[in-house]
């Protein structure tokens, strides 16, 4: 009796672990941020009360496409992940999931996301999502081993999720969609460079050629951080200037952008791990707060 109970317990434990490992392939925290930015794009793109069924379908389709793409990314990068301390315990490097399983899982989940968007949303959102999947997997991922331009190129698919939301709500692109894209694009550069500065040795072991790895003295890295923080500060004010948001958002964007710029300047001047960590933390605070304020300042007209 006790032997049978123990066998069942072990079997269930193993089953839960397998589910957790496949879930880990989808990078839930990254996928959650994708969903937040998609929701904000939908929210701001809606001229009146939203179609909630379409919003739910958009989020489900985006979640599946994002999770599948990130799983395929881990399949493609399984060898380099095994060389880095921060990623070597992922399911593929540790052998808890086999490469063929990850490939099949990622492809099926990403395809399911595209099908949901095609059936329940619209063709424009499908095209934007497909562009994210293709550029992330077949341009950005291989470029990481070849050129420091990977940071710039990778910011393109990373900035498109709010465009999915916008096109899902409106069925077309617009100035607002491109403003949201520009904010996400510019934010990613200091964010990514802070990560690369902080984990320089790890990325170097894996042959990943972010700018701080190929240019160890940090001058170009610091210059790019400051330039993109300045550009982000300016572009982040556009939602108010084009009538998407009000004065509250304008003030918040000014304060948040100034704060992020100050941390960027500090990293450019000191080039220390402490400064990189602080910039990374500031960037992680900046984006969600900016998006929340953007949504709140849009709320009155959104509810009409």
C-alpha cells in the first residue's frame, strides 16, 4: 500500500514538474509585460467602449504567440544558454526538456496564437504578430552571435506588442500606434545595455555580441544610453501633444524620463556594475509606471 502511494506521489510530482518546465519555456514574466503593452495599445486605440470579447481574444492570441516564440528562442539558444550562469538552469540546458519537445511545443503554441488572432480579431493584428515572430526568431536571435547591432534590431519586435493591441482595436495602423512603438523601442536600448553591462562576462562566454561585450571600455555604450534616454524623454511627451493623453501623463513622462536619463548618465560616467544595476532597476520601474499613467489619463474619454 505504501509503495503504491509513493509511486503515485512521485508520478504526480514528475508531471507537475514537466508542466512547470514547459511553462518556463514561455518566460511568463516577459510574456506578462508583452500582454500589458498589448492591452495598453488596445485601450488607447479604442475610440469608445471596447469590444471585450475582441480584447480577450487579442490577449489570448498574443499570449500564445509570445509564449511560443520565447520557447522557440530558447530552443535556438539552448547551447549558448548552457554557457551562461544566469540561464544554464533553464529546462533545455539541464536536459529536463528535450530539444524536439521544445521545438514542437513552441511551434504549436505560436501557431495557435496566430490562428486565434486570425479567427477572432483581424488580419492586421495577425500580420503585426507574425512580423514579431519572424523578426525575433530569424533576425534578432542569430544576429546576437554576429553583431552588436542585435540590440537595436531586437528592439523592433520588442516594441510591436502595443501595435498588436492598437490594430486589434481599430483594424488599422495610425499615428498613435507608431508613437507607442517608438516609446517601447527607445526604452529597450538603455534597458538592454544595462543588462549587457551587468552580465558582460556571461554574455562574453556565450559569444553574444551586445555592445558592452565588443566595446569593453564603455564609451560607445554610455553614449548610446544617453542618446536613447534623451530621445525617449522627447518622444514620450508625444501622446499628450497629439491628444492621446492629458496633462497628468505629460508631467509623469517628464519626471520619469528625467529620472531614467539621470541613471543613464551615471552609468555612462562611472561604468560600474552598481550603476548598471540601478539603471536596470530604473528602467523596470519606468515602463509600467508610464503605461499605467498613460492608461489612467486616457480613461475618461475611453469610457465614453
